[in-house]
């Protein structure tokens, strides 16, 4: 018998890996590389069973991303005080607006004027835009993302006259930026790992401009009560050099600053020495994660004449590598934290002296301006955003249903949080910068569309709680705003 | 809208001059109430410029409580105007027992007090009386201050004037401020009726201060007992004036810089840029966000008008040496001072403060971009 002319064999083109380490993260790159557009990631309609198996090697799941809880109270707050006839609503498009906020310790009027007369020391105060790009480190973010943010911010400041500020996060600051005029748009963060501060301290004599401010991180919304966690995947040569560490090792920051175990100590040691480093010309403020003990921190800050503000990062804060359990279950919602803190300052008569900055889930459903304005009316002087800018400026895929969330291991399919050039070259620096500008311009328009009908244009409506309402009686009582149905 | 009218004249005038001007402007207000502030009084009060005058509305019972309270402190009645009202008030005007205007002799023990301490005590007593009245609903106190009378009532201003017979010689004054309308944004209460008064400073406002709540919170947290009340969003404007001058030691020119500071660009070009930047930052919680037209009177008898940044409310000042008036509308000005040079009428804009000093010789226009006199 003749040999068969055709032989049929099965060829396994894809060797399926079923180990949880290789689970589909929904990045949709398969979709982008499939020539026939035949593949697309679809999430099953049942809760995944993978969650029970992602602790291989005894390591609980760690991830970057978000808290993965949809909704939140910020979206439920309404702006109810619409100017009708007794005071005309303003034209958001044509009226003049001055929507700036202050970052820095503002003295009470009597003291400020006295010090002005007698040449006393008046703490430095920055007039800035109330939407701040919050701390995401050089290391956590890819070089292209970081550069794009800086370029966008520089453009907003220098071409559009919007004093937008960006915070570095814990990982230090590239040496050229430290020595450039753009440093004035940057808030330098120091956290418990002190990464990058050797470089920063050495650059001080060569700085052309003072930084906008120094943020001392005591906590963050993604992992309240836990330190930073830059995983080894991302510690390449550049990151290692800027941070002053060896390459390829995990960089877990301690949960607290090792020399400071109380707020008094913290204020005395760190805030004052930071002031001293820049000749008392740069505001220094702490950032904490949302907590029921925020008032204790705040009260201590009010008693120190140096503290330049307090940033509070609520439970919905999601940028930063963290243990799953920290991200999902730890932390305090931002709305009540900010409201309580503001009312506490009002009780002390210091509401203009220690500005509060709110972060954590602001704009997580896309309603950035509405969320920001609500927080401002609850008492925040400004808001910080992290993941929103990653989504809006760089197309971060993450969603509130645990899609992707692999920022921590350097495999970001968009190149936002990767240190691998093969990935981060996917991100165009110019595009990021352009999108940052777009985001701020549209935010500005939306903010005006909110404040103009409330009759506000001359100043940012900080603490204008009479404008807020909510359809939940208990929440209204708790926030001391109107209950409306 | 409210309608405002204020007049300052070398010759004492009847309060009816102001009420008639309000009446001319009645298209702009709803005639729901009236408040009158009289200062630099003539007639019997001319002879007792230092004696504090208590103005308010009392029930019979309230009056008895007042008398025993004042006598306990040591105040003796020096002079009083008795306003006997008909038993039946006109429609829309509540029935009251007594409209009180009474000048007192200071207690002897107060003789050694400094003027500052004396003024603080007067404020304290007014606040105490107000609290007592609120407790039993039997007294409403508007002012307790030398050379100042205040009358407020709900109802059509002209009907109220007739009812109270305001056209009387004892009430003639050289500075008169009047406003025609009750509060509309919050509850109807006489404590929400303009003009507002604190320690010699009085203002009345047309428009709504949209930044009311944060400003109220800020003033209340200053620790000064007089910064209270706030049944009206406009009351904060009186207290900010008091705060500017008494607490910060600044002049009337700084008032405008506090309530509506210059925007950054203009601020940088101002000769007093450093001072003003500090002022703007440190007084940030006092920035009003109008639209508001404010007319006010200072202890030295000067009268001023200031507009907020938006300048969405009407306001005009005009007159001739010896007599000047501030009004919401030109027709109000025409009614009070018809034979003036109308070419010299001035409508303050978003940067202006118009001031007529105690000598009543001219309208001084102070522009916010001008150097501040107090610093040079």
C-alpha cells in the first residue's frame, strides 16, 4: 500500500498555561495583535475562582490599580444652590473666574499684618491650581509617563498660565529636573524609605528654583498604614541610580518613618528640618491616609506654626503597589475625613490657616470636576488625583472590576507603570503631555460650569456646604449638608 | 432686589426724605419691610451725643424686664421718644406694644473705663438684651450706641412710616440710611432686616452674598462676641467692615481689598503688591462673591458705597456740597436732591469705593488700583 499523500497532525500553537501566575489580566493586547481581530478578553459572568489560588508560594496577592469598588458617596453629592433671580447665575464661558487655592501655612490676619510691619517670618504660601497631580513616583511610573506628566504640567504653567503642580512620589527626582526651572512646578515627596533624597539634598545648592513644596508621606490611600512597595521587577539601573539603591531588589518602605513615632516628633524633626533645608522658603506638609485618627494629626499640626497643610488620601486611592487586602479593606472614606477635619478647623478658627487636600478615588467614575468641587465645598482646599490621570492621559486599562491591575510587576500593557523599554515605548511622551493639558482644560471648564450657577467666581468655594445636598438622610446629617429628595 | 438709599446732609433731615426716595424706587423692591439708620442726630439728641441710645421693639412685659435689667447695671434714662401707635396696625404690619428709642446715662462705675472698654460693654449689653428677648420673645434690639437710632419693621415702608409717625422733629438726622425689603433668602425676622449695626459701623446691602456660609463660619470663629446673628447673608458685610477697621487696624480703602481682592495680574502691578497679596491670602475666607452693592456708614459719619467684583447691582452717588446721597437708582437720587449737577453723578464700578466724608463737601472716588493711603 502506498504511503498516504496527506498526513494530518494536531499542532499545538499555543501551549496553554493554567498557572494563576499567567492569568489573563484583560489587557487586550491579544486583541491588538490578532490579525483577524478574532480574540477579545471577555470577563466571565461568574466571579472568578482564581482568587482562591493566587497565593502560590504563600504570597498573598499584591497588585497595583484601584480598590475595585464601584460607586462611592462623591458621585451622590449634588450641587443644589442654583442662583436664580436673587443673584444671577454667571456665564461659565465668559465671566472672569479666579479659581486658585493656597498651599502653605497662612497666618491669621492680625499676625500676618503684624509680621509684615515688623519684618517677621511669614511662612511661604503658594497660589496653585486646586487640582494637583498626586504623588506617583519615578519608578512606579515609566520614564515616558513621568516625562509626559512633567511636560504637560510645564505647558499648563508656561503657556496657559494655570499654576498646576505635580508631586514626585517617593522615588526621588531626575537630576536634570532638580536643576531646571521646572522644579517650581514640582512637589517633592519624602517618605519613609527616603529614596532619592541623597540626590535631592546634593542638588539643593544647584537648584535654580525652589520646589513648590515638600510633601512628607506618612500614608497613602492604596495601602493605609503600610509603606511603599516598589517591586524588584521595576528596579532597573536608572531607577536604582535615582533612588540610590542596588538594582533588581524589592524596595519596601517601612510603614512609618523610623525616627518618628509621634506627630509631635514628626513635626519637630521633619517639617522643620525640611523648612531649614530650603531656607524657610518652601512649604512642607504631611500626607496621611484617610483614618479615623486624622483629627489627632490635624490638631497637632494646628499647634505648630510650620505645618503648611494636610493631605488626606481616602480609601479609594488606588495608585501604588499594595497587598490586595490593604487595597480592598483598609482605609477611611475621604468625604467624612475631609468634612470632619474642616469643621474641626472651623471650631478652632483656623480654616484658612491649614489647607486640606483631599485624594482617593476622586473622579473614579469619570466625574472628576463634580467630585473635586464636592470635596472643595466640604472643606478641601484642593484635590489630588493619581489613577484618574493615568486613565485619562495614558489610557490605563484598569477598571473597578479588577481588570489588569498589574502596575506593580512592571508589565503594564500600556507602558504607564513599566520600566521595560519594550513596554514603555508604547507610550508617546507628547501624547501624554497633550492629554494632561486636555484634562486640565476640560476640568477647568467643568469646574466653572459648577461654580458659575452657584454664583461663585471671585474665589474657590471652600467650605460652601450650603451648596451641597444628598438623597441620603444619614449621610446628610453626617456631613452636615442638606438632605434632598 | 432690595433698594437702598442713604443721605448725608449738613442740615438735619427727616427720615421721610429717605423713605420717599425708597418709594420712588419701589419698582425695584417688594415693599415687604423697612429698616432705617439715623446718625448725627439733631433735636433733643443733639445735646447728648455721648449718651448711648437703645433702639428696639418691646412688649409691655419685655419693657419691664428691660427696665429692671438696665437699672441693675446702673443705667438711668436720660431721654426717650415715645412712639404711640394706633391699636390697629396697617395691613402687613405686625402689632407691637412699644417702639423704643431711649437715651441712657452711663452707670457711675463706668466713668473710669477707657472708650474701648466702654464700647465693648455696650455691645455686650445689646447682645445680652437680644438673647433675653429671643428667649421670651418680648424684645428685639437693633442698636445700643451713642448718637445712633435704628428703626425696623415688616410691612410697606410708607405705611410703616405713617403708622410710626416717623416724620417728627426728634428723629431728624444728618446721616440717614434706609432699605426697603424684608429678607427673602432666609426666615422673615427683623434681625435679618438691613441696615446691620455693630459698634458704630453700619452697612446695608443689595444683592446676595453667595459666599455667605464660609464667611459666617469664619467670623463666628474669630472669638468676638459681636460676630453672631447672621439671619441674613448681608450681615457679614457689616462685620467684615468692623473686622477690617477695628481688628486689623486698616482703613476703609482696605475693605474693598478684603471683600473682593484684585486678581493676580492686577495685584502684581499694584504699588502695594506685597501687602495686598498678604491681605488677600490671609483674609481669603472673607472674600464675598456677590453680586452686592454695599452702602455703609462709619463712626466718623462718612458714608460710602462699594460694589463687588461682578458689579451686577445698581448704585449711584450724587449731590452737591453740603448734601450727598447714595441710591440704588437715579430716580431715588432725583427725588431726594433734584437740583444737583447730574453730570457729576457717579456710579461706582467693580474697582471703586465712593466715599463722602464727614465734611460733606465732595465724593471721593477711591480706585482699588490706587496706592493705599494708609501705607504711605
